[in-house]
C-alpha cells in the first residue's frame, strides 16, 4: 500500500515523456496514477497511432542523461541495448550523373547518436513502471476536463465497443498533475483557462511519409548501418535510420504542393529516380514504393511554443504538450525527457514549496525549449541543402573555432 501521506501525482499521457515523469515521481515515493487515452502499447493488438510501422528516432545525450538520472540501475542499459549507434550522416547525391555517398562524422572524438524504435523505448519505460508498487495504469482513459484550483480531473472511459462503461465519465482528485499528452494536449487546453498562457503554433510547409526498407536478400542491412542516411534535395529530403532487425525506416519530407503534384501525376517512381539516387529498386522495389506512398499517411508537422508551463502548485505540462517541434534536429523527444530531469531537479531543491519550483521551472525552461524549437526549424536547411556543399565541413569547423 502507499504511504497515506504520499502525494497523489497523476500523469496524463503514457508516451515516452509521461512514462519517464511517472518513473521520476515514483522513485520519490509519490502515489502515481498514469492515465492514457490509448490501450497499453505492449499489447500486441495495439497499432501505433498515426504510423503504419512504428517510428524510429535518434536518442541523444540529452535523453540518455535524463534516463540515467532516474537512479534506476538497469534502465539506461535496457534502453541502449535496443539501439544502433549512428556515428555520422551518410549523404547520398548524384554528382555529374554519378551516384556518390559521402560520410560526414558527427564528432571527432567518436560520439554518436543512437537510432531506436520509439515504441521500444516506451515499452521499456512502461515495464519499469509496472514493477513499482506505487504506480497504477489507467489505459483507455481520455482526459476531458481539469479544475486546477480544486485539483479535480475528469476522464472519459474509451474501452472496446462492448465495454459496458464505455463513454462513462469519472472524476479524479489529485495533488499534482503532469500533462505529457502530446502536441494536441488537453492538459494545455485546460491550463490556459487558469493561467495567462502565451501560445503560438505553426504548421510548416512540409509533410512526411514513412517507408520501410527491408533487410537485403542475404538478411543484412541494405546500407551501412551506423549512419543517418540523407538524400538532400532542398525542397524535399529522404532520410533513413537503421533498425535492429536490419531494416531501415525511411521518411520522405516534401512540401504540401509537392505531395499534391505527386498524388495528381502518380509519378512517384520518376520522382524518386530523379531525386534520390540509389533508392529504387535497390532499397525498395517499384511496387513497394508505390504501395507505401499510397497507403502510408502524409502527415503534417507542427511547431508549438507556449509559456508558462504551470499553474500554482497543481499542474505542469512537459514534452510535446509544452513545445512540440519539427523533427529536423532530432531533439523533440530528447528535449521532453530533459524536461523531466530539469523539473524534478528543481522540485528536489524546494521539497516543501512546489509552487516556487514550478514557477522557476517555467522561467528556466521556456528560453531553452524555445531555442531548441528554433534550431529544429532551422535545421531543415542544414539537412536538405547545406550538407551538399563541398566545403561544408571545413566551413563548419572554422565557424566553431
Ligand atoms: P507523445 O509521444 O505524443 O505521447 C502523448 C501521449 O498522450 C500519447 O500516448 C497519447 O495517446 C496520450 N494522450 C493524448 N491525449 C490524451 C488525453 N486527452 N488523455 C489521456 N492521454 C492522452 N524526437 C527525437 O528526440 N528524436 C528524433 O529523431 C525524432 N524524430 C521524429 C521524427 C518524426 C517524423 C516525428 C513526427 C517526430 C520525431 N521526434 C523525434 C519527436 C518525438 O516523436 C516527440 O517529441 C515525442 O514522441 C514526444 O513525446 P511525448 O511523450 O511528449 O508525447
């Protein structure tokens, strides 16, 4: 049983950021209830939201350090065991009609990014949470209302259609709410009614569509695995990150009008042949490319800035709920994991004054998070254009001197 005096912390959203926040609260002895709209993603029946296949992403020092600071000895090893190091970028270009690949290392001292499956990371965090006696999960629960003054939250049960309590509302009392419910956060929406929050959102003129590059006929990777592969084409870009099963997950980024033109003309094979050398048919067959282009969704990219992130001592938003960003800097989730570390560091500093801690968190975190948002927007140009310049590395090195 929980200590009767334990704080009741409720976490909204069991994505990577909510799950890590739940772990941080649980190791501090809070009574933690995690509410998640969707089913448990460890259930084999669960299909990842929005994605035909699970998304893979780059985990960086920022994220790894935040996982390490939980104090759970096996967590970082469990996560890193499921990653593939990417020591640099591999730039794929056609030069004078010839297909070339150019590796560009990230770090002279050999540091790397780690490619990993987002669902895999999320599962590892949920497994660790499950083993803690002071954590409860409430899947199929959609947050629909919050009163941050009375510390009450309302949820709608979203179970299978034959669930007798489907659609029923429940009321929950809490001491502290952490909203980690993603870019379209309900917590943020309700927080805005209690705190004068400045808010800005932008949909950029790029959509993304995911592709699967299977292992080769020999069962091996079809490309060198320890790189983030980029086919830079200014207005469009194709990238591929390695998976542990020797496949790659690739993503096409293209303007909305570019996608509309491809939809209308059906010339997706020609487009890939002209723009992205070496992709078809050696990585993806013509039929697969056409099929995946048509079947997989063409999804928008949102960038959100807001501040402050909290109300009094009763609630705070973290992760994409606070600062959804475009993916070009590979830092959206990493920054969200870092939010958790920074928040709990500050709360540890003021164990008896959460209102003060949350205020300091908002003040300290806002400029950092907004800077990462800006860098992410700017990094499209770096990935899609600047990496092609022959003196790129030298110039960058000189800039850094
Ligand atoms: P989410 O992952 O969105 O989780 C929110 C959770 O809240 C979900 O489980 C949702 O079901 C639940 N929820 C929503 N509403 C409610 C409600 N009303 N009630 C209850 N639960 C609710 N980041 C990186 O660091 N590196 C990368 O390389 C990278 N690549 C990316 C590539 C692409 C194409 C995209 C789109 C994103 C990428 N990101 C990357 C960003 C990363 O995916 C997000 O920043 C990260 O998933 C945010 O985690 P989160 O836990 O804050 O939100």
